[in-house]
């Protein structure tokens, strides 16, 4: 078999990017730099995913969890994210307390709105207890049925709201009780006043109440001039 000529070898090396003057070889440093940038960006997002305070997951509404970060695993009471993936294949039965009905409602909203923000719900933990969470869900446009979710544990906020509501209820009960006491005291006072008026009227009608003195009712004293005249007459004036 004939060996390729030097010219053919140079042409082949050029096509493969191995030639000394190859245009493809001139792009290698730029391509390598771009790959380094992509790798650094990937590592940065991976670090954020693994060290985020809130739970992050990717799941199919029909096939279950695809990815979960350590924060979500801790929230749900699992030892590690891999256990989450193996355990939460059926989201309706194993994750959402509302079951299939709730999951179907979420799916309908995502089909029309493509996202669901500020969704408060309860998730089922590994031990069967429920967890109050706030979720933001995004439907990936390039993969139908694949959802990315961000989960915040709002248990403490819920407890604080319940405590505040309890204090408000207790305060309202105290105000209501005090108002009833004041109304009852006012009714008793009105009854006492009415009874005293009735007793006073009955005594007057029976004539046992003392009358006001006549002098106090009408003034019968003679005028001063007449009194002087009468005194003069008596003295023989």
C-alpha cells in the first residue's frame, strides 16, 4: 500500500487541527479558556446547590425526584439527597400531604402559568409528620413535565402566627368578658334606681313621707310697712 505523500499528510493534519498553520488549532486557546469558564461556572452553581439554606430540587410530576440538595434532605428528615431520590418516586403519595388532588392542581397551574410563586403547602417528612413550607415552582421550557422547585421551611413563622392568633383570641375573650360585666353592672344599677323611685312614689302615695313646711312652700309674712303700721296702732298712735 502506497504511503501518503507529504502534501497529503499536511492536508490531513490540517483537517484534524494538527497542522502548524491550522485555523482550527488557532482556536484551541480560546476554546480551552471557554471550557474553563464553563467549568468554573458549573462548580459555582454546584456549590450554591449543595450549600443553599433553602431546599432545591428537580422533579418530574409523574416520575418523581430527579435531583435534590442536602438542605431539602434535612428538611424532609432524610440522611442524604440520594435517599430522597430513591424514596420520593411518587410525589403524590410520598411528598405532598394533599396527595394526588393537590399535585394535579399544581400541574394545571404550571401548564397555563409556567410558574407558581409563593405557594404555601405541607410536605410529608420521612417519619410521616408534616412540614409547613413556602415553594416557588418553575416548569422547564425545554423538558415537558420537569419542574424545578425552591423550598423554604416556614414552620417557625407558622408557630409564631398561631401564637399571635392565640393571644388575640385570649385578648378578645377578656374584652368580651369585661364588657359583659360592665353591661350587667349597668343593668343592676338601673334596676336599683327604678326600685328606689318606685318605693319613693309608693311612700308619697301612702302619705308617710314628710311634707315640705308651709312656710317653705309659700311666703305669708306681711310686708314690712304694714307691720310698722300695726305696731303704731297698738301703741295708740
